[in-house]
C-alpha cells in the first residue's frame, strides 16, 4: 500500500498528522509532506486508511500496490 497527497488540495488542517505522525508528516507550514507514492510500513495499513479518510478536503489517497512485489 502507498499513500500520496495532492498538494494543490491540502489546506494544512493537520488531521492526518494526528492519526500518525510518521505516516503523515507535515512541512514547516503545516501542509502534508507525504509526497507521492509513500510506502506504508507493514502493519500500518489501518492507520493509513484512517488518515486518508479523516482529511476534510480529500487531499490524500491510497495507491494500492501491485500484488506480489518481489
Ligand atoms: S488532513 Fe488533509 S488538509 Fe490536513 S494536512 Fe492532512 S492532507 Fe492536508
């Protein structure tokens, strides 16, 4: 699972960061610093989904991996 942010949509609400600081880092101005295609560590999929769902402006999304990497 990977997560990405649309920086044109993010309004620096910071809700995602409250769900998990490491998964959803913020830059110094409070905007999401998730970037594009950030790998979600094993076991953090549920938190990733929560963070994506909690964003009030739908700036975050989940990019499903191709199955069977490696
Ligand atoms: S919750 Fe949404 S708007 Fe707020 S910082 Fe995270 S991505 Fe940006």
